C-alpha cells in the first residue's frame, strides 16, 4: 500500500533553511518566512491544511496592502453623507499618523495599544479618542471579513465606549426666555426644536410642504448640510429611521403659524427657517444669534442648541412614551439612545420620590 500523499512541498535552500509551499486555487503559495528545520516547515504546512479543511484559511500573501490605501478604499465603497465622510476623513488623520504606510498584517495589538495610549495624551477629548478608535476597529474588522486577516488587532476592551456626561437641564421657562431674547425670525425655531425633538439639520431642511398646520404635524424628509466645494445642500436625513412625521403641541403650532405668515413666502418649497437674508440657515450663521440669546437670557453658556432636542425627548419620556414611541418621534435607528432618555426620566422620578420622602418623614415622626 502506497503512503498517503503529503500536503505541500518542502525544499532546502542554499542558506540551509527550509521553504514550505502548497497549491491553492491553481497558485503555488509560499510561507511568508523560511524555517530553520524541516520539522518546523512540515508543522506549518499541517496547520495550513487544517485551516483549509475548517474553512479558516488565510492566504499568507493577504494583508500586504498598506492601511492607508485600504482605509481610503473602505471609505469610497460606502454611501456616506457628506458630513459623515468629512468626519471620517478627519478621524483617519489620527490613525494615519502611525499606521498609514503599515501593511495590514503588520498591525499588531501591541502597536495598537501604544497608539491608543499616545492618543490619550494628544489633547483629544476621551470621547473623540473613542470615536477614532471605533473607526479604526471597524475598518480592520472589514479586513477580517475580506479574508485579509485572521483576527482584528484593534481589540482593546472598552476603548470604543464613550462617556455620557450629564448635559445642562433646560426647562420650558428657559425656552421662553431664549425665544424672547433671540432675533424674532428665530423664535419659532427655538419652540419647534424644544417640542419636536428634531435635529438642527432636520429643522433647517423643513419646507412649507412639510408643515401641516391643520393636523399639527411636521414631516422630516430631508436635512440641510454643508458640502465642501458645493455649499448648503439638502439631502436625506441622518438615517432611514429619521424619515418621520411628528405632532406638535398646539402652542407651538400657533407660534409656527405666525412665523410662516411673517417670514415664509407662499411657495411649497420655501424653507421654513432661513437666515435674515433668506438663505439656508447653516448653523455657523445661526450660532452668533444663539450665543447672544443665551447671554441675554442668562442661560448657562455650556447649553447647546441640541439640548433643546434633549428637553423634548425627556419631556416625552416623562409623559409616558415607550421606547418604540421615542424611537419613532426622535428618528432613532436603534433603541439605545431612546433608552437613555427613559433611564434619565426614571432617575428624575427617583429624585422626586426622594424629595417627597424628605417632606413626609417629619409627619411620620410627629415632628413639626
């Protein structure tokens, strides 16, 4: 009986070391290194044969592409909104400083940990570091899916988690002060933001055709953004889930009706919120008006316009909205963000109960 045919071939080089090769998909594939002994070469071939049988095979020639080339192609292959693309381009610069010209297979966990440590000393905020790390991890995970790497070397436990800091808590009294302090044509923008939970880009993308004063609703079908080399651009909202209809309180509809009568022409495609000159209301134009209104109303300077969205969401959560209700109203694609508002509402309810207890306790003890 003839012996079983061995997988691959081994030959001794003039240097005395051994080269291992095997056939795969019609090509001869050599190990990425040579071996000191024939036994070591045979062990390597055995591991390759096992991987092929399991479907875990990684071609030794894979992963030779430079990270920078692969990352740019990764971006180009995705249908990203202009603002998201700009954000990723900016984040990649922090990765390219170390890994742009490094081959994918040469990126190791130790070098990633060293890079991550330097990032924390770079001046970036912890949350910005988490975002950059998350992009790096995602790109390398795609390389694993593409069969270029066996495992993802960007795998630091907890590194992708952002810290969620408590934002300044606005009240509707604050909203009234802000709305009364700001340029009159932006008064309705403040009230609509505080009661609709729409994002700034969604608010500034609204046209007359999207507002139904009879039904008290606004429809989110697009968002305003700035595209380099193009200027203000109307495009799809942040996610497919952001396409939605939101019902507004009667008082907000009254403010919006007055605003549309005074500042919006009769065309169906006329933007609801524009600059003083009637141009699309990019945030960089609006920001000075917002900052002056905060100062005049004596509102915490740390308050962001986005905190109006938080106020609307917290109000909905405390009014009994379910996770599904919040997701629909806020345009969330996943339940994670909506759950945070419900949790915040629960904490607030706990604080109320604690204050009630402080008042009830003297009565139970008989103290005056």
